[in-house]
């Protein structure tokens, strides 16, 4: 039976979503994106080139196309209430309502919800709405803090004392952003990502992934939207014990139960960013959608029919039997423009080489006259899949290295050396 699905968003994450949906030959896919993504464009029946937050244009497009459901990729349209408007027009969505998306879009809401419901993993925090109040707390706090703008930051807006700023720098940053901040104790450990499909009540987890935010090899340089990520064949990570994993999963389940109890049931993709500390997993943040690049890791492993999962999320009868991932490793490597993230070289030509067995996902890249050009953000991602991490990394690295132009990538992502570094760090803090 034909199913028409609208995918909102035009990045690498959304290309992965679209590709996963296209594995079902009965699927008819439609797209809304601000800029034409060449990979998505080749897979969809019809597209609307429009800002993903322009709901007044998107809803009529979706109804005119007669779509049966929508999958929302980025966070900005969720904050704008796209799900509320599409569902009011009779189009169910894989994505939370504006109220439920506050788990991501309002960090103060998220922390207060965790505190109110006694959910584990919440760091010590203070919500401030005034620069002077923030200054007093920062200057009198015994230890380092993470300074987080309350709203969306695109993964780049957090400043951490002892890593990015000192006390004076933290005070100045809080002042720069108007004092609307959440000040949290700095968490020390190793980060990991746990994503899950959620139908409002039931939660089905995906393989664990680790992202790499720093721009340069060796985990140095400015934070980015994510330079790449990896997962392992057993869907775990060696520095996350089974007990750690179960605690993180319980936190996710408790968040879904809390949202339901508050009258704002959560439906869509729930992304938990955790810091595995010497005391177990603590919550860095929740996101109300797939991670980018982490979506490319997990969706490249998905063996179940994604369209079927969409149906079960919408019906509210999702179960683990509906979701199956291959027991293989993945390594995702992003190519970014020279100068990224501070001064990216845009409009520079790119040439694809022989990328072998890797999966290619297009992101912020323009295609003109059959040629590719960089834009101001991450351009292309390659995902290698293999029986071992080494095999997956070799495939991804060969593919990323085949591209010529004013771009670079982190060659160390997915290497055994960086994984051993993570494990050693956990041993040191244990």
C-alpha cells in the first residue's frame, strides 16, 4: 500500500531519513527544505524549497500533496510548532508538539521537569534571567560550570569553565546572551548518545553512538555541529557498562513518563546526550529529534522498514519487535569547508572521487551544472559499515579522502587509538 511521507529539513540527517524511507518501494516521499539537497532531491517525488519554519507555506504544500505523515528533522521547525499545525490539518507527525519539544528548546524547562519528577542524572543547576544574578552565582560557585543559553544554540552555544572560559569569561558570556542562562556543574567523563523511537508511551532504543564535537584531530579546536561519529557491532560502547546503559535508558523512559504525566505526551525521536561520569550517566541535554551525524550511523544500520516504524509511532503501538538494527560497526566522517566553523570557505568547488562501499549523505552543499560547491556548514558525510570498527573506519576514511577541494575532515574519528583514549579516560576518573 502506497504511503506518502513528508520529510522536513535538508541536511545530512534528513538525507539519511529520506534514504531509510526510500528502502520501501511503496513509499512516496515529499520534501521541504530551505536549500536544495542533491541527495534528497533524487529520492523525492516533489519538493518545496522554503524555510523549514515557514509553516504557512508548508501546511498547504503537505495537504495539496496528500501526505499521510510527516517526519521532522531539525529542531527549529519543532520550536515553531510545525507539528501542532500539521496535525491540526490532519497530518500525523514523527516529532513532538511545540510544548513537548521544550525538552530541547528550553533547557530551564528540561531541568525543572527532571527535578519535579525526581528523574536521575540531573546535574546541579541554577536558572538565571539576569546578567547580575548570573555573575553572582558564577563568582561564588565552588567549581567549574557549564554556561548554557536557555534556548536553541545549534550545538555550539555552550561555554565550559576550565575548557573554553575562565570565571571572567563565563560572566562576560552570560552578559553577552542577556543573562538568560542555565548554569550547571561541569560534568567530567565520556559523552555518549542514546536515541530512541517514542510513540508517546513506548520507547524503543537505538544503538549507542559517540559524536565528536571538536573541529580538529585530537579533540582540539572550537565546537562544531559534529565532525563525525561511530558505533560498534554490539550496539554498546566499551566505556559504558551494561548497568550504565540501563540507567541511561531508564532516565529516557522516565522522561517520556513525566511528559505524559504533565499532559504533553512525547512522540517522535528522543535523543539523550549523556556524560558517563565516575557516578554513572548524567544528562547533558535532551534533543527532540535525531542527532546529526548520529542519525546517519543508526539509520544506516536499520534493517526494519522505517515506514512501518513511522506507522507504529503514529498509531501508538510501537514495540521492540518492530525495530531491528544490523550487528555491524559504523563510522561517519563529515567533510567541512576550510575555515569551519569560524570562517568557512563557501562557494568552493568539490570533486567526488571513488568512495567505494561507503554511503554518501549530502548536507550543506550546492549542486550547479553537475558540480558541487561548499556552503557555510558541513558539506558531505560518508558512512562506512563493517563487521569491525577497523573495517568501518577504513571504508569511511577512504571515501572521505577521495574528495578534493577546499575541505577537511577528522581522520582520527573511528580509529582504535581514539577509542582506547576514551576507555583510558574512564579508567582514570573511575
